[in-house]
C-alpha cells in the first residue's frame, strides 16, 4: 500500500489531502464537487474586511458551517498592510475565534505584522488551537506563541529565507510544525518539506512522520475520516 501524500494545511485550490479555504462570505463550492472527498476551512480573509457588515459575520460563519462541515475556521486574522482598520479586523478575528471555540475547531491564522495585536485574543481563548499559516514571525515572537496552543505552518517562503527566518525554521520544535502551499501549486509541498528538513539538518522522512502526527492531532483527533 502506498502512503497518502502529506496533508497540506492551507490552500485556496481544490486539492485532495489538503485543507481548502472557503470564503465564508459566499460559501461557494463548485456544483460537481463531492464534499466528502475534501476537507475545508471557512473564514473571511482579513483583506475582505473592508466590504463586510460586522454584525453579519457570526451568521455567515454559522450558515457556511452547516453547509460544508469544515474541520477548521479561517483563514482569518489581522493584516497591518491591507484590509479594514485594525479595530475592525480585530473584531472580525475574535468573532471567528469565538465561533471556532464553540465548535471546538482549530483556527487558521493570517497575521501580517500583527502578532502583538492579536495576542490578547489568543490568550483569552487559550483552549483553542491556532495554526499560523505561512508563518514568518521572528524568534522572540515565536517564543511567546510557543507558550500558547500555537502551531506554525511553513509555505513557499521557506524556499527563500533570510537569516532571521532561518533561525526560526531551525528552532521551532518539530511537534509544532505543519506545511502548506497557500496560493501556490500543491506539487510544491514535497519541496517545502525537503527544504525545511535541510535547514533543520534532519532526515526528511523523519520530519514527515512528525508532521503527520501533528496533522492528526490538530485536525483529526475528533473527526471521523470519511
Ligand atoms: Zn491563504
């Protein structure tokens, strides 16, 4: 029996063995898609916070949740370079985290220069699991996040790291690592794994085994695999 490919924890494309981001604003899935063949996360991207009515966010999440039965909430978060004001983005992020906490689901976090902004929310909902997607924080920030229920997903950015990022890729404990391709082609995933293993000076196969365990723990511990 051949082993299934490594699970890709964040993508905007329709791929198998992947957590597919669905925009909760319209919750649209192609008609011919069999929902049982895919895994979904639902959320409102911080870039879209300029065109939403905050009071509708919990309703949109609840509606989309009923429709597609996601296994995670997000991506959601705060982006200091795009989207609505920080106050609005923080409110919308907390709405997502509150919803995820009620449903006992992990949250896929998009954070651009915003870790200190979102930290109070992460601490307030400290039983919830957070997955920082395309993580590029520095080591001081990472140490703070490691004290919480946070996981770190690396994407194509690991293919062109600077010195500071290399340090983070090297030092994050393997029990908190996940991998993704985001907007890029999913065939990049093995390359991202290879690169992270090279930087950490570990055997890629061993690293893959550890990441598979993290995937199981974060996303599938309470889900029947259908
Ligand atoms: Zn994304």
